[in-house]
C-alpha cells in the first residue's frame, strides 16, 4: 500500500462525517495486520481548529479537508481490500499541504 494514498471511508456509520482516510503507515510495516490512517473531514463541516499544525487544511481532488491527525486510527488489513483509492501514493507538497491535484 503506497504511503499517502487517500481512500474512501468504507464505514457507512462514519462515512458522512469522515468521507476520506489518508494512509500514513510506512511500507516497511506492510506485513502488520493493520494500517494507520488519518481521517480527512470536509473543511466546511468543522470550524478551523486552534491547533492548526496538528490539523492542517489539505486539498484532495480540488476540495479542502482538515487532516484530523489527533484522531489517527488503526484499520484492520482485512477491511483494507474493500477501500477505494482516490489517489495513489502522492506525497504532500509541504508548503501548501496539498495531497492531490
């Protein structure tokens, strides 16, 4: 699984609130039974956080999202096969926090 790949959230219970997940786990750990992801929440759904360095605004597919780093989580690798990739391992542009075109 390429690092910094964005996936659609497969969980119907949370998909409306958190439509996208960013894979931040190193490929060195591909053999583990989980993947570490960070939720991407539409910027329009939440007010800007006071800790902007922990929750930066990123752009995915032309839309602004908050990268909610404090809520990172492990996702079972068995669920990972059902995820639909939005991007394929595109590294963020550090100056603009852009993940995808």
